[in-house]
């Protein structure tokens, strides 16, 4: 079994100072939403989501209708 992947660079600024994004509720409970990251370089928070696997050659990009 492999470990989960993680981003190496911020998709906005390219900085590599990334940390899991944590959210604090009104009750003081700290949670980390699935796939949420924060960049300490540009101070943006973003999330990543795997959409699934694709078959080689199944791309419709460039196909004409």
C-alpha cells in the first residue's frame, strides 16, 4: 500500500512552504478538511481532489464532433 500523495509546490505562487490547512470551529475544535493545504508563501488555502483513473488513449481532447 502506498502513502497518500501531497503537493510539492503551491499551484498559485510555486512556493514549497506548504502545510495541512486546519480549521478551528466556534467551539475551539481543530479539524483538517480532507485534501486541504495552505501556502505560507502567498497565504492561500486550496484543496486537492483525485477525480479518478483514466484509460490511456481515452481522452476526448482534440476529437471533432
